[in-house]
């Protein structure tokens, strides 16, 4: 992720970037965050990493860093994304193992639309078993 200060809006914008295609000289004045800078194995992994893992969105693990960074960048710019935002931000990532569904299932837990698990406003992730049970009871299932 490349982060740059935008003087016109006085905000920091974050951009996903493919490190293999980004010339080093283009990063002057920018902050770079790699997947190693997201979360911590000593304290706690980032919620993006956690939710992709809980949704079984990583099989071989080859695409996972790119998916995590795309989602992390989206959340830095827009903490409550729509499903369309998620789809657009994951569009450049390729995955041959999962068929994308588990990855999208993990990522959609961050959106606030009616068909997403956090639509109840509590901010709870449906991938936590106890919260699934409570939600099912509230719906009468």
C-alpha cells in the first residue's frame, strides 16, 4: 500500500500497488506498507487477515497477501465499504484455489449493506460462531 498526503483535501490517500511494477523513484514522499506491516503475529493479526482465515479464504496462500493488502487499503480509505467497493478493490487479484467465494465471504463482513453480516449495526462478525447462533435465534431460525 502506498500512502500519500493530498494537499488539496488535506487527507492521506492510500493506494494498492503491485510492488513488482512500481519504480522505486516514484515513491519519493510516500509511505509504503507491506503485508508484513499489517497486524502482528505477536499481539494479534489484523481483522482482514482474521476474517479471511475464518472464512477459509486461503488454501495455498499465494494470493492471500494481495487480497489482504487490497482489502486493508480499501478499509483505510473507506471504513464502511459496499459490496461494489469490495468487488472493485479485489478485481486485480488472481486466485486459482478458492474460486473467490470464501475470500469475498470474509471481506463482506466489513460492509454495512443489508445483505452483509454487520447490517445490524453492532459491528459483529458473522464468522464468530457465538454471534451466528445469537443472530439465528433473533431471526427465529
